[in-house]
C-alpha cells in the first residue's frame, strides 16, 4: 500500500517537472533590475528602456520583458539585501551596485566577472572603447570586469545663497582654508540663530556617507588619505586624522556650528537634505547627488523649484592653501556606481544585452536629458546643467578614489565610529584616534598599518 | 518508534543549529570578504575579543550592551511590567465595571498588536512634533526629542506599555483563586489595604510571581522590537544585546563573532532560568 502511494507520488512529481519545463519554453523571459530607490532611473528603465529593448528582442524572435524593481532603504540596507540574496543564489538579474562593495563580494565568492558569465560578447562591447580606464575600474577587481559604471561623482560644499546674503556673506563664495569655512559658519550662527550653519557628515548611522562626504573630505584637506597607496598600508594614526577630529569637535561640540542630531539619528541624512531644501541648513558637504537627486526640481524627494537660483557650491578647501592631499589647495573624492550581472541569472545573455543597451550612446543620451550627470562614456557629455558641467570641469580634476580593497568597508566603518565618538562627546579626538588605531590594527594586522608621529 | 518523528524534528531544528552555532563561534567565518572563501579555526579568539576588558565598557561593545540590557530588563520587565501588572491586578481585584474593562482591554490590545505597527505608532508618538509633545505643549510644558535625548527611558516606557498585560492577567487570575473569606475576615479585624496585600495576597501570589518574572525576564532580555524605534542609537545608547548580535552578524556578516555572542547570550539565558528555577524549588521545599 505504502509502496504504491509512493509510486503515485513520484509519478505526480514527474508530471509537474516535465510539464513545468515544457510550459517554461513558452513563457517570456523576464529580466529584472534591482537595487535602486524609486526615482528618475527606475522610471527611465520601466518607461523608456523596457519598451525599446523589448521591441529589439522581438525583432530577434525573443519574447523578453524588462522590469526595474524599486528597492527601498539606504545603501547599507541594500548591500545587506544583496549579500543575503546572493548568498542563497537569489536576486534580480541585474543589480545596481556601488563600486566599493565589489572587492569583498568578489572575495566572498558572491559575484562573477563578465568574462565568466557572458564571455567574449561582453568584453568586445563597443562602449569600452569610449569609457576611460579609470571609470571602467569602478566595477572591476583583480583585472576582471564585473559590470558597467553609471559614471562618477565629486563632493563639494553646497550652500544656500539666500541665507548667505541674509547673513551678509557674498553669494559668490569660495573659502581657501578651514578657518575661512568656519568663519562663514560663525557669521551665519550669529546673524541667523534659527539656521544650522554647517553639516559635515559624521557618525555610524549615515554609513558610507559619513566616510565619503565627511571624514575623507576633511582628511584629504589635512593632507592625507585613509590608505598609503605607495606603502600599501592603512594609516592608523597621524596628525591629519587628529586635525580632522579637531575640526569635527569645533563644529559639533565646542562651537556648535553644526547640529549633531543629524549625524546621530537613523534618518539624519534625509533630514539634513530636507532642512537644506527648506532653508534651515546653510552649508552641506555632499556629493553632486544632492543636486541632481534629492533637490531636483522634478523627481527629487525634497524638490526645490528655485534650486538653480538659491543653491550654489564651493570647493572644499585644504586646512591651509597647498596643505591638502598631493599638495592641493582644494580637495574632493569620487565614488562610482553602476550595474553588475547577478551570477544566478538564468538568462545571462539577455541580461547582458539589456545592460549594454542601457549604456549604449543612444539610450544614455535619453537618460542624460532626464538627469544630467557625469557619465562614464566620453561620447555622452553633461548637457543642459551648468552646475553639473562646472563640477565636471573644475572639481573632477582634483579627485581621488577610495582604496579598492576587501578590508576597506570595515576600516571605513571604524572611521565612522571614530567620528561618532567625537561628535557625541564620548571621547576626545586623541582618545578616539587611539581607539581607531587599535581597531584597525586588529582588523588588518600590525604589518599592514603605519603610524605617522604627531610632532 | 512513535516519538521518532519528534526526535528527528528536534534534532534538525534545535540540536543541529545549536551545535553548528557553537562550532562556528570558534571560526572566523564571514559571508563577505576573505573569511567567506577561506574559513579558519581560530580557537577562542572571538571570545577573547568579546571579553577584552580594556574596551568592553565602550559604547558599542559587549559589556556596555549587557549593562544596557540589564537596565532595560530591570526597568521595563521587573519594575515596569511586573510592578504595573501587579498594581493593576490588585487594584481591580474583586471589582467590576467600565473602568476595569477599559483598562484591561487597552492593556491586552497593547499586547496583541503586531510589533511593527506598535513601533510605528510609538515612533510617531515620541517624535519631536509627535502626539506626546503636542499634548505636553497644551499643558504649557516644553516638548522633548524623546528618542534622542532620553532613548533608554523611552524604550523602557514602550516595553512596559507593550507587555504589562501578560503579568496583569496572570496575577489577576491567581488572585481570583484566593478565597474571598480570607479578605473578609481581615476586614472584620480592621486590617488596612497594605496589610491585606502584604499578609494575604502576596504570600499566595509568590509562586506566580516567580513564574512571571522568569518568563518576562527572558522575553525582555531577547526582545528586538526597540530596534524599530531607535536602531540601537543614538550612539549605541539603546544597543541591547539582541541588537548588538544583529549588528555583528548582519552588518558585517561576521558569522563567527556573531555566533560567539549568541553562545554567550544562550548561557546567560540558561543562568537566568537556573536562578529562578532554584528559587522556586527552594520555596516549594520551605
């Protein structure tokens, strides 16, 4: 009796398996794109790219549908989702990916290069010849390409010209040292007591935004990077780190030129965008993302109709002229994001076809009209946005990048923690740097750190 | 033979995970980075790192997290839930009416609503421009950014509100089993309310109190819901042990170290249960 029902069970399962695979051949191929917050790009893929690409595929006799899925949450939360999805062999076919995540995902065996997933077709793509190598490298590691970069960015001090004028400061403003930056903040604090003069990102709640828009912008201004590229070692303690932490202490603790609340609460970054947008924060050190994303008059989360009149930017000065990283007067740092193929995709060829179509000149020019920014392709320039063009011309030549190393993410998190300890008043700059030194040494090993003595 | 399925079930879902966590706690396993592809046995290193007494009272470390958890358990479970539950149960003992029904219904509702809904509600309630501040302002009291300036008090109040119903119901039904004649006799000889509580109700409740404390201590010790309110912050001031474990395990996917924390938490849970069980045993013998 038992044996017989077992046979029936096997039979039923076989019918399902065979039937399922027969049915699957008739089903259209669905390619999904995941990892983006709602916004211009998701709409672009769903409303512009999808119909054009589906038509292209239909001409080749394939039924393909494309869907961009909104992924809510911060960069950290999306990264967390990717690790968990990829760890169990799941996830969208194409993933919007931040370049600095790449090394640890590769080391963890979670993703695979284009050469393995697609083969020559991907390596012979027409777009590579018009993409500078530095921008190809955003999504490459160990000599292998993993995806196509959207483009790059740069970080500056965004400020409200209306508040500057009310406080008696020039609307056309460019500080040349940290003192001049702090003086402007002091003037605003005095003239406009209800306005928070200056936010320089700090704290663990903002994650990588703290490292890129806050810590590294100050550290580079003080003359050093987080990593010594020549020696190949992490800098665990240095006068520049101390200068940076002292700057944080001045801004948030001793003079209260910024409000630590933004830095220590969970939704602090969005709150700072919102308050900049409605005119209660005067200066915000941020990437060009702030301009083209949250503040965008159309499609922004905190849209400013009069953005072009009321918002301007200044370059981040070194602590003193000529004392910045590489002897520069002004500093900035670039990141880069893009799209990679999920190694678990069932249709790598079609996924690659979609990805390379998204980054064809024709498609990208369409996106450039909706959201002008610095694209990876040199044949797609920034058009129609004077501010973005100025960033590309004036600021981008000064830039540097983060070390593309698997340990970076954890060292960066320790740097965030170090700034949090200072701005919350838990530790003095010296104590915080000592704790950072200890933690980084434990992470990467004594042989991989250097310490620059403090005179 | 008949218990075999149950044994397999227990083995697959309890014993195997427990031992795999225990084993993992001696490795440097991670989900990303080099530790993922090349997991190594590292002995007691994870534990040494957790119990590094030079820095374990720093914010965001194990010792600090345990201290916060102790404050949270004492404040919200022992004083908050058990204390308030006892008060409500005693006040409304042998009474009926609209007030009792209203209070009991509110307490039970607070206990039954799903976590995420409750957390959103409290988030809105405690926000700088939230309901609580609006109410205080009408009384002429200056509002506060509660979750930022008083994070621990906020989550203690939250968890007390959330869980009082259990203790209240347990004590209330226990009180129902005490013969009314005892209290009536006490009334005849002129005992006051406190004397009645101390000499009649409390001794007969003691067994239930221990059971209640055991359960709510363990629940509160392991609860994760405050994360939805504060995310463990600001600056780790509500970094309860459950949140600490989550951060280590899922932010950097350090499964080895995360497992070591889980083992420590399991041992603490066993110790707590042991203390309560020993107490109740000795009471029963006495």
